[in-house]
């Protein structure tokens, strides 16, 4: 899931080298912290949060296949 989130974020931003994902893993859940450059935060969130919501939906669907719950946090 980390690789999936990195791939999606790198495709959206102007500075793909600044993208990194930190994973905090629990028993049945994952917290994925997406770090992007401050200038790229708006591109990852999108108008009214639509892009962020779509990213979260894709990552959650991938997590369900593994029997886990995923939470995506966007951090600059």
C-alpha cells in the first residue's frame, strides 16, 4: 500500500522527489502519512478535497483485500 500511495502522489505533484510515505502499523490498521512539498499540498488535496478522497478510497480498497483498515494523512 505504501508503494501505491507513493505512485499516486508522485503522479500528481511537481516535485516527486519530495514525496515520502511513513507507515504506522497496528494489529488491524495502518496509518499512512503522506509527506509532500508545501507547494504541492493543494495538488494532492484538490478542489474541495476530491483528489484526497479518491486517493483514500483507492488505498482503503487495497487495504481491505489484506484484511486491514487504512487511514491516509496528508502532511506538508
